[in-house]
C-alpha cells in the first residue's frame, strides 16, 4: 500500500493464466483459478498448473479451500477436488 493505492505484481505466466478467483489453503498459500489454469503462490515463488499439469480441466471458474486442506475447483462443467499433499514418512 503506497500513496492510497495497492500494487499487485505478477509474472507474465500468472497473467496469462488470468486468475479471476482467489483462495487461501490451510498452509496460507494463495491459489488463483481462471479460464487458463491454476496458479499458486507460496510466499516466495509462483507455480503454474496449465494443460500439462494433469488437471482434468484448466477452464476454471472458481476456487475454495477448506479447513481439511482440500481445494475445490469449479470448472465449466465439473467440480474437481484436490486433496492436501501427503508426505511420506520413513520407516523406523
């Protein structure tokens, strides 16, 4: 915030994804969904999930996070549920 205005900076790849909906996950990461895919900001770096990401659709309309760590993605004709990341533990 400076001089009564906010400035949001993002890389060209994020602008190309055109995120129109934002959500926070349980770890505080920012997610954006739009007609060209999904983006995530971890506080330092951006990750872009487009056509080659394995998502069943990249035409996203909305996104929501829940307390269990899931992300709910609304596509044009489907609902996609992304569960929280699971970390493998080494055997003792």
